């Protein structure tokens, strides 16, 4: 089972490198077949690489926005809520906490969706 996990992790690395342009598609497929050592044939490796690169292409902007929001919103709105609570402005505190909760729910809805598989 460890061999399958290692092949899957290397496949993820190869997909990332192919998406970043460090490897061509053919190089990524060739290396994936070599790492698989009989577990993955060339056609399947090509489909896996293509699907992974397609998924990263479609969700890159969404993932980037979600990452920045996740980094910024909790300190920002949490800081506003704590500051408003210290200053006894409970309506602003409630508004900050409400906005923070609404953004958390919105992030759940904005999570990337899997790319539909190609139909033969």
C-alpha cells in the first residue's frame, strides 16, 4: 500500500510541475510511468496528468482568492470584534462576528469543484 501512496504523491508533484511549466506533458507522463514501475500505463498516466492540469487551470484563481481571504479575514474581522468589545460597542462587535461567519459560509460555497471527467 505504501507503493501506491508514493506513486500518487509523485503524480501530484508531477502535475504541479507540469502546470507550472517546469515539465512538458510528455516528460511528466514519462516520469509518472517510470515511478509507477508497472502500476500505471502511459495512457492512464497521460489522462491523470491532463485531468490534474485541467483542474488546476480551472481553479487557480478561486484558490488564490480563498487563500488570501483565509489569511486576512480572521485577523481583520476578529480584531474589529475584539476592539469593539473592549470599547463597549456591542453592535459593531456583533456585526463583525456576523460578517466573519457569513464569509466563512461563503468560503464553503466557493470551494473548488472537481472537473468533470471526459466522456469517451
